[in-house]
C-alpha cells in the first residue's frame, strides 16, 4: 500500500459506520445471558496499515482480554500490510513489491497469504470474471502516477496519454501470471506485466483477521476502510451491527442507508474516495479494463456476503459493469446481495437486501 496521507475518503467511511442499532426482544438462554452480563464493549483505532483507518469494536469480558485479542488481530493486519505492499521492501520478505521487481526473471517463492490471494483471483479469471483484473498493474500504475502528481499540483493535473495506456494494456493478461502451487511460486511470462492487488487486498485481510477474531472474541465489528466485517451480534441486547452506507455526496457526510448485519461482510467501492481533477472533471481510481479509463457507470456499489475477498472483488467488478449485467451476476450468486447507486441518483437493490437494508424494511 502506498503511504500517502490518510484520505478524506477513509474518514468519511469511518464516520459512516453507525454502531448503534435495533434492540433484540427475544428471550436469552442462560449462557448467552451470562455473556451479556459480563461482556463490555471495547474499541481500538489504527492508522498504520493499508493506507486507511482501521477500527475494531468488540465485546470482551475485560480490557486485558480485549487487548490480547486485538493485539493478535492487529499483528496480522501489520503482517498482511507488509506482504501486500507494492511500494516498499521489508528485509527479506517476498512481498508484492519484491514480486513485481523479480518475478519476470525467475519464479519467486511467496508467503502463503500472497499465494492464496493470487490463486483465488486466478480462479475468478479462469471462470471468466475479468472486470477485476489484478494483473492490470501496467495500466493502473500509469493512473496512479498521474493521479498522485495531479493531487500534488492540481493546476498541472493531466490525464495519462491514451497511447501510453494502450501500450500498457498489451501487458495485462493474467494468463501470463504463472502460479506453481507445489513450490508456492509466482512467475511472469510477460516481463512488462505487474500486479496491483488494491481491489482485493483489504478483503483478503478482513477475512484473515475475521478468522482470528472469531477464535478469540467473536462478537466484533472490524472496519478496514471500505471493508467492514461483522462477527457475531453485539453482546448488549442488540441483534445486529449497523453498517452505514456512505452518502456519495460527501459534503453531506451522512449515511444513505443502514444495513443490519451479523456474520457478514459489507464492502463498498465508490467514485468519491480516491480521485483527482483535470479540467474541472473528476477522475477516480476504478479503471474499466475495456476503455482503460475510470468507469462512469456507477457512483457506488455495496456488496454484502460472507466472504470479504469476494465482496471486495465484486464491488470493483460491478462498479465497472453496466447495472443490468451486474444484476445478472449478482442474481446468479447465492448469498450475495448488492446495492448500486447510479450517477442519475437512482438506487437499486438485489431482492435479498430487504432483509438487511433499513430503507427496504416495512415500518413495524
Ligand atoms: P478501494 O481501494 O477504494 O477500497 P476498490 O476495492 O474498488 O476500492 O479497489 C480499487 C483499487 O483497485 C484501485 O486503487 C486500483 O489499485 C485497483 N483497481 C482499479 N480498477 C481495477 C480493475 N478494474 N481491476 C483490478 N484492480 C483495479
Ligand atoms: Mg474492491
């Protein structure tokens, strides 16, 4: 992850997390009642990984138990931040930066977490889901370079030249990323190919950290920027965690809707988080592999399901697809619910969202 300032966007999302919700009226079993009686709510916020605000809220018997579990969770976050970092080297770690430098010369053995992430994405590619293409580093790095320069010197902001984008797009074929599961190595058979895993890294991390939290402190809400992972319901009588969906009009700083969830992940990709302005027009960070330009079909796409890497992957893919095509993809996947916000202001939901989105629930 690159280390610029914590973005305004991440703070917007932080504010969008609503931690209060509806009251559960059901009778409690004695074990649960004991847990309710002894558990307290604790929280920790961290700014040092994934270039975003990370917040953990959880119920634990006491501060020491919370600290122990939170330390383990945040250690894993730090480790993954280093493994998935595409801009910095860390001693002998064969992280993303190292892979991008060396994998065209010879196969590079990589840590398990990086290999898992790459294999998962390759399966999606092989299955034909190609709108989220993590092998698109050559194109994405051009956009990154121009966006960073444009944000630093807004009066000189420029778009990457289309010729350069087109030339780079000759080197984004995921088939040229060769994975060897036995040796856990990565090799690029195209020397100009690089990986950019920004579309799924936080999702993978949320799943991995979620697994740790389930072992140690299962009633939790973890927010990694746009990725939220809700564990078991809060132990204070509420039946769900409430996750806010950011109003795309960030000047309003509010939530457009609230999703009531437990044991689910909620991931949003939006055009209002990372962008720069050229000649009065905003250019955000989600690139359509067909046009090589920021996709303008969506303002935001929110995915709700049980796997955060899938949610992260799909939030990017459905951001690039037209609504009708994205709707078909969503309807074909069990346990995946979606909320789309289009540039004309219209909002669409998959049918199953009625169980989660307050705006779709009938008044009692
Ligand atoms: P965010 O990083 O804001 O949570 P996303 O999950 O949608 O948003 O990921 C966007 C990031 O993914 C970009 O910053 C870029 O690094 C990368 N990216 C952009 N477009 C694509 C794409 N079509 N396929 C794969 N990765 C992409
Ligand atoms: Mg994503």
